[in-house]
């Protein structure tokens, strides 16, 4: 039983002071710092008859330099905030410029690609036109070769007809030669017959 207070040090809290006798509507004083409310039982800065207003006057005497420091720190913070804002605006403007430059670069690359595509299209059209010209030239060459073959065939036909006519002429000439030789033989035979008849008569 004697060891319990040593293991659990416990000091009972002081009694809550009563409200001020002159100002019963004021809140109860703080439990640990009753001098904040200027209670009549005394404070850590002096006996109870020292008013709190004296303490407040002493504290207010320090306000101007503290106020200047506060104003200076506030101005410094404002300047830093404005500088940060300007830095943010500058960085935003730089990003905007970079974005616009990138956009212009993209537009330029797109225009370049469009020019390349149009040049490729023109090249394809030129190659297609060249192929069309080659095809038409080949068609004309085929037509010319067909016409040449037709001319050669007609020339060969005419040559065949001429050779056939020549052969016909030769055959008719041979026939006439045969007829002449036959007539000659007939004349000779009649002459021999007349000679035989004359010799028989003599």
C-alpha cells in the first residue's frame, strides 16, 4: 500500500477559483495560469493588487518594433510572393512560347509532309503518264508491225500470183511449141506422103 504513491505519482488538482467578485459574468480563470484573467489571488508577476493593464501596457510598449518587424516580414513575403508570381508568369510565358514553337514546328513538318506527298503524287502521275506514253508507243509499234506483216503478206500474195501467171504463160508457150512441132511433123508427114505417092506414080 505504501508503494502505490511512488509508482503512481499523483497530485490532486487545486480547487477551481470562484468567479471574480466584481465581475461575476467573466469566465472562470485558467487553472494553471490565473494571471491571464487578472484574478485577485495573485499572479506570477506580482501580488494581486498589480493590475493586468500594467502588464498589457508593458507588452504594448514592445508592439511598435514588433509591428515594424511584422510589416517588414510581410513586405518581404509579399515581394517574394510577387517575385514567385512573376517567375510563374515568366515560366508560363516560356511554356507558351515553347508550345507555340512546337506547334509551328508541327505545322511546318505537316506542311513539309504535305509537300512531299504532293511531290510524290506528281511523281506518280508523271510515271503513270510515262507508262501511258510507253503503252501507246508499244501499241503504235504493234500496229506498225501488224501493218508491215500485212504488207509482206500482200507482197507475197502478189509474188505468188505473178509466179502463177508466169507458170501459166510458160505452159501456154510450151503448148504452142508442142502444137507447132506437131504441125511441123504433120507437114513433114504430108510431104513424105506426097513423095511416096509421086514415087509410086513414077
